[in-house]
């Protein structure tokens, strides 16, 4: 059977632990981005980027990704990749919309 001294000791240990967790949370909230950036080292450019997603229906979606500067259009559905396409290059022949001149 636990004595009154052991119960008080357990409560004090819990209070100290929760206090340290609280101080850590406050410190990370205040200085977090700078401290975390120092530990991560120099930032490097990522090879893979998610550019856009489009939900087609509840089971399928289109995902546009860029890998090493090349864009790919991926059709994902039913828990697997259904098809991968290379999207066409944007046409450069489009003219900028003409501005209307008020008369």
C-alpha cells in the first residue's frame, strides 16, 4: 500500500514533468522555426513536387507531379496507380488577351 509520502512524490514528479513539457512547448512556439532550422542543416532543393490534384470521383483522382524538372500526370484510383501520362507542353502561340479600349 502506498504511503502518503509516495503519493506526494509521484504527484510532484508528474508536476515537474508536465512543467518541463509546457516550457518546451512555449520555447518552441517562440523560437521554434529558428531552432529547428539550425538542426536541419542547409536546405536542399527537392526533386519531387506535388503541383496539383483533381478529384474525379470518390475512387479516382488526377495528380500532377514534377520530378527532376519533368511534369507527369498520374491517374490514381482504387488503391493503385492506373496510368501515367506526360502532359503536353503548353502552347506558346497563345496571344495575351487584348485590353478593351473605352471610347
